[in-house]
C-alpha cells in the first residue's frame, strides 16, 4: 500500500514533467488532453462496471491502460491510484477494489479541473 | 529512418508519434502485436521498433521472440516500452529478444538517446553485412572482369546439369579461348590485354539470357552455360557469340585490337553419372580441335549418349600455341 509520505510527495499533476515530455509543444498537449478526456469518459464506466461485476481480469486490464495514460500526462497521484487498482485486481483482492476505485475517482476529480484550467489559460 | 510504434493506448501512441516525428524519424504506428509483426516482417519494414509490453493479439515479448526466430532477415532493433518495472520483468523482456527496455512514462531525451544507440548498432550491422557481401562477391567473382570465377561456375554448372537431367532439358557448355592472346600482351602490353579481357566479358554477358551463366575460366578462357536449349540453339548461339569478336575489333586506350576466339561446345540433356571434370574435358577437346583447325571457329562435341563422349588424354599442341 502506498504510504502517506509517498502520497504527499506526489503531485496531482506534474506539469513541468509533462511539458518536458512534449518538448513544450502546446498543440500536442491539447491533442493529448482531448484524447485523455475522450478515453477517460469511455474507460471510466467500463472500469466501474468491471469492479461492480467482480470481473478482475477486465478491471486489471482497464486500470493498466488508465495508469499508462495518467502517467504519460504527469498525473502522478491518479496514476498511482490506477496502479493500486491494477495491483489489487491482479492479486484477486476483490473486496478492496471498490475503495481503490473511489480513491481513483477522487484523484481524477481533482485532476480534471486542473487540466481544463490549464487548457483554457493556454488557449487565451 | 523508419521506426515502428506498437501501442494499444491512443494517448501513448500520439505522444510517441509526435516525439519521434520531431526527432526526424519516419514513423509507422500500429495498435497491436500482430500488426507490429506484419509490418516488421515486410521487406522494407522498419528496423527500429518501440513495442508496448501489454498489447492485444500478441504482447511485446511475443513479437520479439517471433522476430528473433527469423534469422534470414536484417536485424531489427527492438525496444520494449512498459510500465512494468521489476528486475524480473527486465530480464524476461530482454530474454525474449528485446535489445533495450524503457519504462513508462518515458523521458523524451532518454528515449531519443536510446534510439540513437539502436541506430548505431544497425549501422554497424549494415557495415558487417556489406563487408560479408563484398567478401562473398570476391570469393565467387573474377577481380578483373567481375564475371563468375572458376570455382563459382563449377558449382553452378554441377547444379545446372542435375537440373537439366531431372527436367530433361538440354544445356550447352561453351568454352572459349582468345586466339593469340599472348601476342596482345606482348605487343600492346598487359594493360591493353586487360582491357581486351574486360570487353570480351562484356560482349559475352551481353550475348546471353538472364538465366545463362558466363565465367572467366582461366587466363583468357571463358565458359558460357546456356540453359534450356533446344538442339539447334546451342550451336547457333555459339556461332553468334564467336562472330561477336571477329566482326569488330576491341577499342582500347592504345587503339583498336582485332581479336578472335575459338570455341568448343558440348550440349546434352542426358549427362549421366560422369563427373563434371570429364564433361569439361570433352568440351576442352572440342576447343583444341577448333584451335588446331585454324582458330576463330566453333567445334562441337555432342555425343549421341553420355557414354560416347571421347576422352583423349593427350594434350593438343594447338593449346600450347594459344
């Protein structure tokens, strides 16, 4: 389990790392945000359904894909939450999945407004 | 340089595509391992690949294993890209045939640096292949004329005669020798002699079909193998080839040099069990006859059956006269 110190050390969104990754290319950044929002809105219900149905394989696969996307965007805390969900699903720990999904939901709800705000700021 | 990105995750694909496009690569993007394998197996496919570990159809390590089984193909530098991070995963990834391993999320600088390593290795491989091909060419071709050399034509001829026998199709062996070549060397010099040999090689090559063979058999001796001949084809083509030399001189740096050639020809579809050396001896005897009967002519040693090839072990005096 991720400890408190690790959690605090992580940023909701490591923008500096992301900007370095995209070589400061704002156009690419907009593309990536667009892809993320579209994919996230598609993946989220599918992940929730897998957890609700106890489909561990699907929950692990979907959270793995989500983890990759979030990590690429520098969304450290949300990526860690997705990683935890993947780990629990892979280990067959079905009872812990709902809590882990809630944590991921919270992290995502913190992240998404920050992304939207940045996108709006850059656009103007 | 072409590079393949195989990743089932759209955001990662877009990010990699743009990063590598900016770095000057020609990027090919696919969404699963099966598509990656297909692209990489194409003759002009990418030789540098970034493969996500977990993908539908085939995962990254499976793509690596499948590619490494294909030994005849040019080397492909494979980098596994994944969020897996344990030592065990690294070992598993590299043992599947990957050359390198990069953890997601990648750092753009590190990615480019690792790909440059891949490019250096591919360049080194290209140089080694080129050196090997040069050595192979030198081992099978004559340095002056670039025709096949004696060893190579003997090998090809052996195979060709087996094929001829199996398919019951006639093959003609034409052995030619430049008349009085020593005089060319003695009076015009060896450089002109070399020019003459080079032009002879060019005329011979220009006179045969793409599936025939021409070799420099010895100093001024040339061997032509004409495949799939009907009975009249070998002698007729032999005569045409002979006339290529008597009809016009060879232009050299020291002026035109008139050159003729004498030929011996052996043609059959039923070569029997006799060793290649015996057959070549028979065609050599026909060439001796051409020399002895005035040169600039073609003489045929065409036995009715394989047992009727005459083997005269006595060297012909004409051969010593060139």
